[in-house]
């Protein structure tokens, strides 16, 4: 079944079963491997992308329901102001260790800042609780979100 | 530390050729120093300066640093690059990093002797080799510049990828020097920087791996993409050790995108156009598992066994004071702490991409054990190891899970059934279910408190041995069996006999050796050449032959046999024979060490002493002995090492009577022949330890000797 999506601002058409999760379309058909497979059941957040600016878990999102929607992945999030700020803060604070969960972390953080420009700790907890990190970078993630929001070193 | 590397089987032959101690040492993979050797990496092309395994500089000055340890998030790529660049004085902004290929000779971790990243050893093990590699490359670049300018290399300085000659104001970039430097030779000894001169080490620099990790460009093993690649996922029996029984693939075959069902002995995999097809196909399979020997084993049973074991007495690691009395005093507290099985649960699920061709196999994965993965893949593919290429990647979490090769072996076995490259990705469910779990442990603690102080303390640890995975033969019956080998009376007798033999032989041979060397070096006499020949004889003759000669001379049928039997003396198949045979074999060591030394030192000082009225003994003790003492000590140590390890000659005269005429090497052979591997390896490890102690003593003495000079 031919489906068309706008991915990172560009229209993309592909053939995929309607029940195929967006994650595998991105990774295995379109070759956008920045979005990660972690659990396949929306429990870890590694596969987080934006649909029309909202964070979603692409591993359980059937592509058949998405025709015509706008998808942003880690490869394209830097084009938005919130995404670019988050990426810069992530670099400045050296948030990352192994990095496997960080595409998802950055996507969740960018969506948070786009909707809540000055999040407090409870906003951060609520927005980021679905993204787990096996290296335990949570403390730096929180600091980096605050820095991205304020533009200052926290 | 959970590094696991099975030692290669020590062949029977190696055990029987008398080189047991050294064979055992090698099997332990003692640190190798190949990393320091200026071996040209195999993939270097012309026009690059490639002084060692870690550094390549092309003519544009681009500096490629090859990473011997893998990046799993711990930051080692940045640390390794900083150490190399520091001593190289590289332009840090022009540095690019490359994953090392599988090559144990070039990239073995000096802490393990294998190409492994684990146990928090990277900096500790590579600190010096990397600095030496950087400094040595720098020296070669300086040499090339100095030669071009016809100046003293010592008058040149380096910084930021350039060699400078300050006096004349001349400069050459490393890129410009690359070709000339490549034809130079690495220096033998190279000075390392003083910490005060560090420009990179000690600074908090930005990580090399971060930029690509914030923009999605990073490539982990799971991100490998190849033209015409297929995707696969697999299932294994839910019970460890189980096999595939019956598979009904009729529904799965009809799933869109499913290309192939691979059914192996213990694995079922579905190959499709993408992971989704593979996953749906796997779900559609009806698999009957043959659950095998562990079918009825449950966590409950395992805990029950462990709790029962933890109530038994174990091996005492340390005991101080009267524990029973201490625990009976004051208020007693008892506690048990239990740690469950745990999966490593790396964020990046296990995966491996493989392309098997008739004559080659290429692998894309993220692993902590490059060379092992290569050799295991070769076995699985049925190809020689050099036909297997492994492309390593950044790793989305290792924690020791990727110190195992199982995911690679499984992928190769699947890929053998697939035309073209296939990426095998484990679902999270398989990843957790088929982890190699952190083992269960139960620690029981009893303590008593009196007046706020601990007066009694007993700590017992019960669990599976990690070392047992390193040394399966020695430990497959548990650490208790290993240690109890030493309390076996026959083993104890063998240890005693070995030490006794050495205690008799070494002093006697020292005495003979000094006397013979003295006579040969200082005097001219008839039969001198006969004596020299006699000293060299044991080296020329096989030890087995010397043993047989003793049997011919002293055996029951031998020249003195009748007389010995009549007078009730036993030499052959008894301790005196062992001592005599050992003495013969070890006779040359002291003398051979001393003769050249004494000859070189000459007679002048002795003649002067005698002229001044000193007697023979006084001359020897006051003049000769002080001059030869280091050679003497060295000879004694060699003699001792050989005496404890001698196999051939002793084997012939001993008769292998357990507990009476078995020395340690003979006892090891007896145990090994009886398939008592635990005992054999336990005694072998002790003998190895004695050999290591000997070598340490030798090194210490040499070191002191050098310092004395």
C-alpha cells in the first residue's frame, strides 16, 4: 500500500503494510536509522519522533493511520528552534554516554520546549518519564533542558 | 570483571613434553607487548605515515587514530585519542578516529592478552603503550625533519602537528613529513612527556562521539545498512539448552514480506524485507520446543540449592581470632542478602549483520571482543579466520553482554542459509530471555556487637564462580574441588618431593658448578676439555636418555643392581634416583653461567692477591666470589627452576609411585591421565606459581644488580 508522509519537511512515498509501525518504515525502508528500536512496546522511548510536533513512540504507531501527516525525526529536529537549542545544550553539557536512548531523549525534550518554553522540574519529569537511559544520564538531561530553556549554563 | 575467554585446550602433547609450566603460562594469556611493536597495520596504503598500529598520518596532515578499545559510552575513544595525540603533539583538530579491525597481535588489551574491552582496564592497560606509540611516532617525524634540514633532532621542537627548528625559523607539517618519516625506523627508547608539559591530558575536552549522537548520524551495529540487505529476527527455546522440536511455517510463509524461514537445531529465524515482516512471520510460526535437560528446572530449585549450599562450610579465605567465641559474645545479628539473576539489558538490542559468501564472511556489529568474534564467526561459517572480516561499531551499551560472541554465532548460522547480507536483530523479549545472566548470589553474614563494637564477624559468599568461566578445566567442579586438590595426600607428597629434590640438588650443583667453573677458568690442567665436555653433556643429551643411563647403571638388571639389592639400597624407583637424575640434568646451569664470566674477568686480581700473601680460600671468598655473585645467583635460580620442573629424566627413574616417587610434574601427568583435570590443573597452577616466583626473584636480582653497577 503506497503511503505518503512528510518526513523532516520532505514528502516521502513508500509501500508498506498498513499495520507496520512507523519505526520500521523509517529505519528499514527509508534508511533513517537515527530513530532507535529499544523495546517495540512503547516502554523505553528510544523510538520517539514528532507527529505534527507532538512526541510519539514510533514503534507502536501504525503507518496506515498517518497518511499525509508531518513526521520529524532526530535527523531533522535541528531545523526547529527548540530542537537546535536542545542539541546545543546536549553538546555543551556532554549529556551523552552510549547515546542509544538519546535520539528519543532529544525528541522528547525538544517537544517539551516547543510547548513549554520554561519548564519546571515537574514539567520535565512529566515529559521525560517515558524515556529511559541505561547509562543513567538523567541528571545531565535535566540540566541540559534547563539550559536550553534559559540559554544560560545552569 | 566479567571478561570471559575460554583457554585453549592444552594438548596432551604439550603436557607430556615437559614444557608444562610455560605451556600453562601461555594458556593463561599473560600480557603481551605486541602493542608496542612497530608492526605495520595491514591496511596501510602508500603515502601514509604508519609508524605503529595506532597512528596514521597522510600527506594532507589528516591524523587517523585507531582505537584499540571499543566505545560503549565510557568515553574511551576521546581518552585514547588524547593520550596518543598528547605524545604525538598532533593537531587535535585534524584528528579522526577509526575502529580497530580484529587483530589480536596489534590490538590486544595488555591487561588480558586478548582484544577485549572490559573490566575497567582500558586506561590502566593502554596508558603506557599508547604514550610510547605517540612519542615514537613523534620522534620519527622529528628525525625526518632534522634530516631534511641537516640539524640535530634535539634542536627541533613539535607542537600542533608541526616540527619546528626555532634557531633557523624553519617548519614542516606532519603531513609534509609523512612520506619521509615512513621510511625511518622507530627509536628503541623514547622519552615520554613530563606531566607538567601535558597540553591535552588532564583537560576536560569535548567527546569525539557526541556530535553524531545528537543529530542521528551515529551508526551503531544495529544501524548497519547494506544494499539488498534482508532483515531477520529469531527465537530460541524458552528453556536454556532446549532445542527446536517441530515447526509449522504454513501461516508464516504467507505473511507479506516474509522471504525465508530458517530452522536450525536450536534457533528458528524468519528473514524478511524488514524487521516488521520478520517479526510478524515469527509470531505466525507454530514452534514446538524440545525443552531438554532443564525442562523442569525452576528459579525456585536454583534458589533452594543455593540456600542449601550457603548453609554448608565453604573454603575459608581468611580467618582471624576465635570467631566462634567472638560471635558468642554480645548481641548477635544474622542477615542474608540475595542477588537475583539479572539481564544486562543493553539499550541497543543484540544484533549482528552478516554477509556469508562461499569463500568469505563479513560482519557488522558492535562487540567488546573483536578477535574472538572473528574466530567464533569463522568456526560457525566453516571458513579460515582470515576470510572473516569484522566491522566494529559504536556500542549502545555493553556492560559485559557484548563480551560474549553468541549473537554473532547465531547470526552467522542464520546468514549461511540466506543469499546476500542479512541483519539479525533480537526482539527485546529474546534479548532479555536469552541473556547470559549475572549469576544469583547469596551472602550470609553473622556479626555480634558488644559495647557498640563489632566483636565477631562471619561473612560467607555463595554463588557461581566467575573464574570458573576462565579456567573451566580447573574449576568445573568448583573452587572447593580446586583447593581440596592440595590437601590430597598424594599431591602433598608430590609437592614435598619436588621441594626436597630441589633442596638437595641446588646446593650440591652450586658447589660443583662453582668448583668446576673455577678450575676451568683459572687453571690449566690435564683433562680440562674432558671436564668441559662433561658439563655440557646434560644439555646435549635428552633427559630421557640420561634417566635410562641411571636405570642401566643402578637398576635391578644394571651394573650395580645386584649389589644394591643385596645391601638393600634402592636408587631406581626411589628418591635417590630422582635426586641423581635431577642433579645430572641441572648440572650445567651454575657452571655454564660462571665459566664465561670468570674467563672474561681474568686472573689478574687473583694473582695480585696471591702475591700479597692471600691463601686459596681467602682469594676465592674475598676476590673471586664478589665479582661473580650476580652470575652465580642467576645460575642458582636457573638450576632451581629446572630442578622443580624436570620431567623426562625423572619420569624414567621415578616409577610413578603415587605419594612416594611422584614429583609435581609427574603427578600432574598421572592426574591428567586419570582425567582428573581439576587436580591436574590445580597442581599445574601451583607449579606455574613456583615458576613465576622464580622469575620474579630473578628479575628483582637482575634489577638490583643493574642498580648496583
